[in-house]
């Protein structure tokens, strides 16, 4: 298995967000829309049907911090359920 260093490959963070969106588009077989930088509540991309939402995170080699942030985000999403 290859050991990819996306932090080195994508020194421009917006380029990494674009890459992540393109990967999800390919996986889902749908075109995804991207949000403008800032003021998006953390959302980076979504689909027309508002079923797929994506947020790109930057936690290089800090899995504990990433896990804590994911748990926090899940709690926030649970509060928003209708």
C-alpha cells in the first residue's frame, strides 16, 4: 500500500478541499457543489438533493484531536435533526 502525504502534496488547503470534493464526486457518481470560503458553517461541499454534505478537516497525525472533533460535530448534527 502506498503511503501518501497529502499535506506535502497539497500545500494550498483549498486545493486539498477541491481534491476531496472530486473524490466524493467520483465515489457517488454525482456532481457536488462547493461553498464559498468562510461563513459556510464548516460546510465545504454538498449535492443538489442536500443528501450528501462534506467537510474537509486538516489534522495531520493527530487522530485524537480529529476523533474529538468528529464526536463534537456528530452531537451538533443530532441537535439539528428535524
